């Protein structure tokens, strides 16, 4: 797969993994659109990378999402690659109070919004000779951390959906890829970390993007980076080791 001279959308692309991916995609000669909810974060990203095309969009909001797609169809009809990267993570305990705080948002950002965006943008992608959907999940989809249970479950759901979407689109020009980060040093989770991962070695966003895009260009359906290779291989067998007794 050649990642150059394409028009690419990265959701949640103003910071963290998304911004690192956007920067390296720009370096490959692509037109890169990043969307997010915050005007300030988008402005900061564009100040660093003036070539970025930015668009405010809350991917969990149907009207905002529809406006994004209509704008892309009008202004960037050659869009051929979508990175579903936006994500949020909340620590929560069902043994205590407030277990359901922000539940709908966590599920929506990590699972239902990517599914809805895919369904709504597929007609545009299918007009291209070749197109790619990249769903960014997590190594925790396979070996969950107990203190971020909904995040892990939503990413596991996105993994499952990606498998079936790939199967359904196998006879089309749209390739479906799952990109699986390990622990990456970003602001995910409000700059806090799960007890089982905060002391583990983290990749920088730039290092992750470099390895992930290289694997993507090699044509892998699953782009597994760092520790995610082990969690994909061993899955729930790692649960006790990661979470303790």
C-alpha cells in the first residue's frame, strides 16, 4: 500500500497518536484533514503544521458528523483514506460510586461514532479506485485492564466490528485495517494511567506512528505495534498478570 498523494481524514487528529500520524502522513506528500471538537487544539496543530486542513467536528453528534461528510464531499471529493482515531478513556469502578459517569460518551467516541461515520462516509469512499478505512483500537481490546473496563470493552467491540466489516467489503475496493497501539505516551485518560500500565514502558506518539505507518504500507490487515503483539497473541491469558489477584 502506498500512502502518498492521497487525501486522508484523521479523527481526533489534533493531538497524541492522531497528530503524530497526521504529521508523518503530511511528510509523505498527502493532503491531511484532521477533525476534533476543540477549536483551540485544532489551531495549535495547524500552527505547528500549517499544511494541515482542520475541521471542527464532534463525531458523536449526528448533525456535526453529517456536516463534516457534506463538506468533504464538496471540498475534498477525492478522500480515499479514513483513520478512525478519536478516543477517550475513563477510569471507573463498579465497586464504588459514579461507575456510570460519562458512560455514553466513552462508548460513543470509542465505538458507535466510528461505526456511524463509516456507514455514512462509505458511499464517498466507494467512488474511489482504492480506499482504506483504518480503525484504531488498542492492545487492551484483547487483554483488558480492570480499572478502564468500558474503554477496553468498546475497543474490543470495534475490533470485532472491524473483522466483520473487512469480510463484508472484501470484494470491494475498500480495504479495512485495524491499527492496534500499545501503551503510548499521550493525554488519553486525562493524563492518568491504568494501575496496570502506568509503570510500563510507553512509546512516544512519533515512534508509534513511524512503526505503524511502515506496517500499514506493507499491506497488513492488522497493524500490531509493540506490546499489542503480545496481547493479541495471548489475549485474556494475560488478564491475571496485568491486573493482579
